[in-house]
C-alpha cells in the first residue's frame, strides 16, 4: 500500500498536539485561575482541543484503508493486541502508580473496571475506543 507523506505529517503533528493538550491541562490545575499564566495556558489548551478527535479520525481513516486491501479478523485482532494492548497496560500501570504517588489513591477493587473502561487515567479511554472502533 502506498504511503502518503502528508498523512504521516498530520499524524505526527496530531500526536504532538495531543501530548501538549494533556500536559497543559495538567498544569492548568497547578496555576491560580485568572492569572495571566493560567489564561495563556488555558488558551493554548483550548486551541489544541481538536487534536484528539483529529488523531482518532486520521488513525481510523488509515486503518479503514488497510481493510479495503485485505481484511482478516485474526490478523486484525493480533495487530490490535500487539499495537494497543501492551502499551495500554503499560501506561495504565504508569498512571495508576502516578495517581498513587501524587494523591495516595489506589483502589484494588476498582482495578478491573479501570482497565476495562480506560479509567486508569482520564485520557486512556482513547485506547479502549481504538480497540472497539478502529
């Protein structure tokens, strides 16, 4: 399948924007609301809000194009597991450790719920969405 450079550039920019969106959102909670720094960071955060849906859209478009080529369910499930499952579990563990370190919160009884629904940290829902809806 032919690769298009503009798709890779778009996805790369969207990834950077997603990271910046999440980082600025985290630091907004640390600043005093109404301060100049808070307003500047809030403006950047809101400007980058489109990045998550843009990244999901482009990823779905590329994945959908690969289905046109030749779809095999076993290959699809193996690909999803290799590309999404282990990073999802790794980052869920990192974020659960971070939540424990930052807030002292760990609830073992909620662990299965957090992993099944992407609730280990607020933005991990996206990995669950990618598994269910490519």
